[in-house]
């Protein structure tokens, strides 16, 4: 029973994650929060996980009053 091709595969079918793509996605997600009515200061203080969690339910953000 050999190891075969399993340990020699290159990440061609599923490419490696790219830091520049990640930054681009995070920037566009923050722009979406701003467009939904959140204040720029509040968006700047959020972590990337908090941004993702908020974007799961955009209707709740639109109904919430903006904190200043």
C-alpha cells in the first residue's frame, strides 16, 4: 500500500489563500457596512470576525440607529 499521489499534489485545484485578496475582501466588507449606515468610527473599531457576523444579517444593521 503506497502513498501514491496524495502527498505529491500541488494546490492547483484549490489555490492557496492570498493576503492581498484577503485585504481586498475586508475592505469591501467594511464599505458595505458603511453603506448600510454604520458610522465610520464604529466600523474602524470592529475586528474582521465582527464584520463578518454583522454582514450575515444586514437588515438588523439598517434598522439600528447609528451611534455617534
